[in-house]
C-alpha cells in the first residue's frame, strides 16, 4: 500500500491509504473457440459483402480523433455511446451470428475510423475494397475518420439478408449498413454520391501504415532486422503461411499403444521461472503418457529419481530470470550437484529413454551435452540478432535426422510458435557450423513463406545460421528445439490454419512418435 494521506478535521486526525495499483480481472466462458473470426478478409469463398454496424447511429463526431490530432486540433464533440443498451444488443448479435456461422471476418471501428478499419482488413486479406459511403452519412471526411463505436463484418453475399434479419431480432436493424465488398484489383476505393473520394493501391497504404512501427523498431532493435521485416511486410509476392505435410496428421500411430492401457511415465521438468509445463503435460497426456510434474527441487532433495521415468521434457520459460544466461543457471544446478549430475547422466545413457528440451529447456539441455552421448557438438544459444524477445508464428521445415520424435515427418513444412530472447544457435566457428550442418543432427530449420531456408528476420526470429533451430543427438533419442510444439498440438491453438483442420494439429505427431517409439 502507498499514498497514505493524513490531515486534521474538526480536531481529529484522519487518513486515507490508497493502493499502489489496482488490477481488475474478468473472465467469461467460451463455449467453442473454433467459432471465432479475425480481421482477415476472405477472398476464396465467392461473392461476399462488407457491412458496417454503426453504434454511432449516423453521427460522425471527430473530436479527439486521430484525424483531429494530425491537424493539431481537438474538436468540440467526441464520439460516444449514446444508447448503452445497444452495446449489449451488439454483443448478443455478434455471438448469434458466430453461432450460425454467418461471419467471415470482423474488425471493430476504433482508432482512425472506418478508413483504418477497412485498410487493416484489406492488409490482412491481401486484397482491395470497394466501399460506398452513402449509407454511412456525413461528409466523406467524417464518414472515413470518425471513431464512433461499431464494427465492420464480412459475410457471404447470400447471407446478407439472414444477417439483416438477425440484426432486426436484436433491435439493430437501423444500425446495419451494406457498404461494399472486397476488390480484386488491390485498390482501396471509397465512393460517395457516385464519385470517387479516395483511391490508393493497398501496398502504398500499407507502406504508410507500417512506417511508424518501422521507425520505432529501427530505434529500439537492431536496425538491420527492422529493415528486413519492412521488406517482407511490403512484398506483394509474399504468399503468407502455408502447410506441406509428408504424413497424415490425423493418423494416430500411437493408437495401439494407447489402447494397451499402458501409460509410460514422463517427467515434465521445470525450474524457478519456467512456465510451459502445463501445455507440455497436456500434449504428452494426449499422446498416451502419464505426465508427472517434477521440479528441480524434487531432484536435488532426492524426492524424485529419473530412473522411474521413460521420458523427460524440459520446459520453456525464464529459469532464474535468465540473469545467468539463457538456461545456464538451470544447467549449473545440475552440473554442480553430484546427485543431480549422476542422475541426469544415467538417464541420458539408458537406451530405453528419450528427452525433449523446448525453449528454456533447450538452452538448459544444450549445456548438459557433456553428460549426453552423441551431443558433444551441439551449439549453445545466445541473444537474438534483433536484440529483443520475439514471440512469433513462423514456418519451419523438418530435416532428415535420427530424432525419434520427428520420425516420419522429414520434408514437412508448417507453422509453429516461438517465444524467446536468446535463441540464436552459436557454434565455435564456421568450420564447426559446417561440420555440424553435415552431421545429420539438424532436426528443424526456419524457412520463409516460399519454403526456403532463411537467416532473414522475422522468418528466422533469432538469426540462427542456416536456419538451425532444433538439433538431436547421434542416436536420435534426445532432441532440443527453440520453437514450442506443445503450444500448437491442437488445431485450435494455431492463430492460422487451413480450414479443413479439426482437432489434431500436425505437431501432435511429435508426441505420438515418442509413445510409438517406446512401444
């Protein structure tokens, strides 16, 4: 508590103590996370329409708007929710539309007004828009830039009447306006009273939109990485994320083992600051393991012995806040403790065990290579080239290797989550890098959206040479990687995935491989 104030009033001393900070948390149930939409305009589903749900009810107030700020003005009247009951109706309407699968894309109208809303939807969809402002009301300037509450919805052209009827049910019929559609010619085009009031190529608008972010990034981060990302963002030929699988992600190769009822024990290992253990346990549980939460304090105190486990998964996070170097403090608690060192060395040398190190666990296990057969040439992991923590959804390609966890997956390219500040693989010199690259122990590489191995940011978020982001030991039983397969083993965990994916994500195969290998 802080900000204690005391004063005298009517001869009595009074005081008020205010809290240092106030945090209010709210939670709401989500019945089906698959019933969600994003601002990305869809151009692959036939004729569609864009509708504005205007909670400003035709008012186009520009006070305190981004437009006013650009011109050094304040304005006299700011946007407002004049009818608060409409907000509740709006929420119910959107939820009902999602439940009936009527919505293809959604974006709220906020900073920058309708123009920015539609531009951002076009950026995400890699397309143009044809918009008629007549139904919006006001002047072209106010219609484009007023920041009144509302949202833009994309629906199939055949579903417009159904959406209008749904709006009627929720008392919002007068607030819903059909304003246009996506455009095939990659132009942002706005019309009013039959005349074009604004038209510009999407790539020019995107360059302006990205410029502020680029300049901030160039000052804060490695400017070379900022420039590389800018070029990627502004490349009209960039195909975006994709998936190429050399296996059937729905083929559960571990099914016979799971059906046997035998659930091998796996230690989900964590240390102070590690935070990825729940997802890791869930992934291995789905694949037929019995997952046990094992803290390093359990091992150091002798409460847990790794001889009782077939698998070990070292999880991601920030052990000891990374103040001793990424994963190095964690590794030293093992290397400098006789009980722990002997236990890990014995586990790694058994022929019936496997291990997986992810992110912070990858960094830690790379420092244990002296305890592990066939891992003596593993790299260490150091500060990202961009000089910042990077949380990204990037593409990787599975390499041919002996890794038991990636068996049958070689040649596959798919997205995966990364989240680290020190993930760049570092080798002693170029000769060591070349030798390791030719050793067959590289398990994953970063690739760009065209499927090419890359060192370029942000497709390669840490600058690892030759895209190296996962390695395995000589016999393939021990694999470490910077990306997080445990965060994307379900289709719904992906921020983007092909429409046909239902429950299983392609990374579930890694965990099923572990169960299949144990037999």
